C-alpha cells in the first residue's frame, strides 16, 4: 500500500485558513498614511517640475483647447495623466511596490474629478 503525502506548496494566507471575515472584502484597508492621499497626489502632480512639464501641463493645455472650442473634456487623457502621476508619486516617495497597493479605483476617480473641477476654474480665468 502506498500513501501519498500532500503538502501545501504555497502560503494561502488568511483566505486559505478560513479565518477571513466578510468585512475584509468590503471595508477599505487602512494604509497607515496620516494624510489625504488624493490631495497629496494632486499637489505632487502640480508641483513636481518634471512631471508638470512633461505630462500635466500638456494635458491641461489640451483640455483648455477643448473647452474653448466647446467640446467635452476627454477624461481618458486626464486618466492617463493621473495613472502616470500616481506611478511617479509612488516611485519618488517609495510608498509601495506599485500604486495599486495604495490607490484604489475610487482614489483614482477622485483625483480625476478634483483635477477637472479645479482646472476648469483656472481655464475660465484664462490659464493655459
């Protein structure tokens, strides 16, 4: 008679142990950061000289042109700027291996909305 021994090859963590609670799926995890991540990322995007010159300003100038021509704002362009910005933000401050460990989809959408609302005011004043 041959007996096969099964051993677990990978640590499955709390999921595999059956000790995971339903609120761990629905409640956002505390990042341990003592500041507003959305506001800080927006400030970074506006104040980092290289990021602003290469990514942020050209996108805002394009957005200003679209607004002046009576077209809708292309949020996909702003979304790509935000994606690039949060990548740069995480790399510069060594916050995590990647932005997905810190920024949620809601954070990304909040950043897009914050930039749109604040920059539209500046565009109306004649900036860009």
